[in-house]
């Protein structure tokens, strides 16, 4: 995760209390991605994709969720952007890549959490793996807070056996020029 850590400007913690009164503490990172200044997304994209801001990683335009994934991939991780709004998994921008399937082991983990949570909504934005290590990252805009659905998802993930140390909140600041 070193490539991602290089862009972190501050770190912190976010705590919630589970329904069983267990305190769950999640690391928070504040990050600033460079703004994409090139060509916008293909006009044929659905409206919800066209309104997402683009950032740049190594000359590639990406949504912030995919920028996190791309930086993890540089360090040997694999994973996906979990697009719960469109019920898809992505490894690249929707106008450049097709949606993908999860590998069997990742699908089992995903299904276990969704079954516990009883819905896909709230699933963290990035689901990544590297050997036996797992990471779930939620990408939030500046000042954005976790919604009740996401807090419920955290509880479902932890009660499914996911360590809180595998959860990460990433807040982005206004993108640099």
C-alpha cells in the first residue's frame, strides 16, 4: 500500500459502536489526487458516471475509487471498484472497460458480507486482496460522513470475520490542479 500512502496528507481514526456494544475503530486517511485535465468521459455514459470527478494517476483518467485501486495494484494487490449503484464490479472506467466478475474466493467473502448485511448498498467502494490480506476502502468527499447504511455494512463485515484493520476510510480533499 506504499503507493497509496505516498499521497496521504493526514491520518486519523473513526470509531463506531456495534449493536453488541463493541467499539470498532477504522483508520482514516486524507488524500489529494491530481485532477484530470484531459478529455472527459465518453458522452454515451450514464448520467451518474458523467458527474463523477476524474483524477489522474500516471497519465490515466480515473474515478477516485479506481485511483485507489490502481495505486494498490502498483504494490501487488488485486481488487475491484464495487459499484453498488449499478450493481457492477470495475477495474477501469466504464467507458473503457467492461464490468468484471470477482474471483471465487473474493466472491465468497462478498456474498458472506452481503448476506449478513441483507443488501449490497453500503458495501465499501474498493475491495482488494493480496495473498491472504484483504482491504475494503470507502472513498468520501471532503466533509462527507458515513451513512447509516455504511455503518450497518461495517458491522456486517466485522461480524462476518473481517478485521477492522482491513477497513479504511479515505477522504479526498479538493483535487490539485
